[in-house]
């Protein structure tokens, strides 16, 4: 808040875009159903997704037109993760779930992914699926 002669200025407004994006994304993600991480689980749309292992967020990703050539939908990105998990015997597939949100705008997809990664600090975003 701004101060004027030691007093709070009741007319000053500062919009916190990061907090607004994170708040809306988290609320909507929490309302999204948990689904098993299986082949073809997501829609053929762009957006963000979270992968959970035993109830904790371990990976946050995005699917958008301007990045990830050939993997432009949530379904394609999640299918890629399903294939990786199949090659990891220490990762029991029945303990993996996902949630996703479809977002029309690529800039908002990137912003949402960044905010979710900063909020959850998922360990697989740092080192991948090699457990």
C-alpha cells in the first residue's frame, strides 16, 4: 500500500496479475476430477495438466500449439507420460493420477504452467520420470 505523510492511501489499487492467475487456476484445478493416468485420458485441446503420485503433485506440464512439436494436445502429452511410466518398474501406474484444464490462449497456458510449477514445486519437473 502506498503511504502519504505516514498514512495509508485508501485510493491506491495495485492489481496482482500473478496472484489472480494462480488463484483462478488453483480453484479450477481443485474442482477438476482426478483421473487415472492412462492412455487417451485427456482431450485433444491445449492447456495445462498435473500428474500426481500417491496424492502429491510430481509433475506439471503444458500442451500448446506454439511449442512441443507433434505434442500439441493434453491427450498427446499425457500419452507421452504414460509411455514413459510403462518403462519405469518403480512407478506403479495404479498410483498415478492426473488433472487437466483446457485453456484457449497459448500465452495463458504458459502463464498457468509457470504459476503451477512455482506453487507446487513438483520434483519431476526438475529431473523427470527417472525414479
